[in-house]
């Protein structure tokens, strides 16, 4: 599922270490916005993720993915509001995956605050 928003998200799987990393970058056009516009766009994106997740009753994996990104964005929002983020930096989230049933635990691997 593709949802347009202020982020680009890449998923990197490491089968050797049994982990998945999300690389999150802010799009260049989002970086150029005024602070109030960036905050407004992020809030709209969070709402869009939530609404789209609610429509995915029969696609649990997609729904969980959208909700994960929504939670990450909700955690970034206060830092965005305070203009504490270096929007040009990549944010890496490492998630451990155990066996056939993914057991996701998100840890902040690279988070830069001014």
C-alpha cells in the first residue's frame, strides 16, 4: 500500500542477524516548508495513516505496518513541533524479527536532535 506523505521509508532485511531496519527520511519538499506547515502536514499524515489502517480489516499485516509508521510519526511530532530534528538526517529503526511470527520491538538506532 502506498500512502503519500512527508516521509520516504526503506525496509532493509538482515537475515544473518534476524532483524529488519526501517530507514526513514523526510522528503526534500517537506524539509523546505515553514515549521507550522511541516507540523500541519505531519498531523495530516498521521490521520491519513490511521484512517487507511481502519479500512484494512482483512489485511492484518498491512494494518500493523501502517499503525507502526503512525506510532513512529506520533513520537517524532513533538520533536518536529519544537524544531529539534535535523530533517536531512536518516532515522533508523531496528526491529528484531523472531521465527515465523514477527516479534517486533522498535529501538531508536540513530536519532539526531539539534
